[in-house]
C-alpha cells in the first residue's frame, strides 16, 4: 500500500477510534458488576445494615488504595458475618476481594489495599449467617489510575 | 519467594480479640498490562490467603487482580487458648508461601 496523505489520515483516524473504544471496553460495565453481585447474593436484594466501608475520599495513587470493611455483629456461632465482598465499578474486572470470616474472628473487620483504574464507586456487600445481605458504596476520586496499560 | 511479614502480639489474655497484620512481597501481575511489544503480560497473582488457628479457619480471602502489589491484610482474631497461627498464601502457579506464629496466654 502506498502511504499517501489520504490513506495515512484515514488509517490514523480509525486507529484513534479503535483505541477509544478499546479503552472504553477495558472497563467493567455495570452489568458485569451486577452479575458479580447477583452471583454472590444468589439474586437476593441487599439492604442497608451495620456495614461500614472506609475508603479515602481522594486517592493520589490508584495503585494502592487502602480499603477497610467493618460489620457490627456479635460474631457467635449462630449469628456472624460469613463474608464481605468488595467490588470496584470502574475497574477492568469488578471483583476486588472477598473476605471470609468465622466465629473465631471475634470482630468482622478487615483491611487491604486495592488498585483503582479511575475515579469510581467502590461497593461492599456483606453476607450474614442468617442469609441477609447488606450493601454500601463509597465514591473514591483517583488522581493517577492504577491498572497499568 | 519472599518471606512474609506478620505482626501479631506474642502474649494475649484469653478471650481477647487481637489484630493481625500481614504483608507479603509479590508483584501481583494483573493480566491487564502489556509489554513493549504490546503483548499482554500473563496474570500471576496470589489468589488465596488463609489464616488458621490450631487447625481451624479464622479468616480467609479470595483475591482478584485488583488487590495491590505486595498484598497487605489486616484482620481480627479471638484467642481463647495458646496455640499456633498458620498463614498461607497461594499464587496462580500453585506456589505456596507459609508461615507460623506462636501465641502464648499471659
């Protein structure tokens, strides 16, 4: 192919368009998030409950964002928090981590550090031993994205 | 693989809820990044972390690529008796990092 000015412009324009759509698809859609949520809850609608999600309002570096979850619970054999799932709406894959607690945990509290690709909502869903689900979400502003690329 | 770092009290009173902090060095390659030739760098992350006390599970975590490099976990445990905490990290290639910490009653 002769690289004339016209073919070059068309090619670069379509490459730009492809790059734009490519980067759009690299982020999870809300459908992916809802699917992950549904798989976890088994279709149950999570309500409000004694679940706290702690994230910074502004994360300067998306590569390492501290996140902490706390569920108020007596943590006995009959009444405890089974697990808490953390999801990120705007990441290429919505799943972040799932913490599994037991009656030996004493307190349903856990922290880790996560990657965030861009400014987005972070969602935490708690599964209780009686089958209840609680959900809470926080917005985190990200200055520098953390998913490479 | 690297030696994990674990912060845990050596002596506790029976019935106390203690805080355990763990950190292990691992690149946590997300499988999203590309190298200079534009090829995707294959995913290699720690996908499971567990903590057991005297053989029964206290805390565990399923990990996805969105957990930051050098994964850090902080969690609680209720200690009723003296014993051993066993920590296990498993990565995508099946490599296992294990560590144990003794806890005595004061």
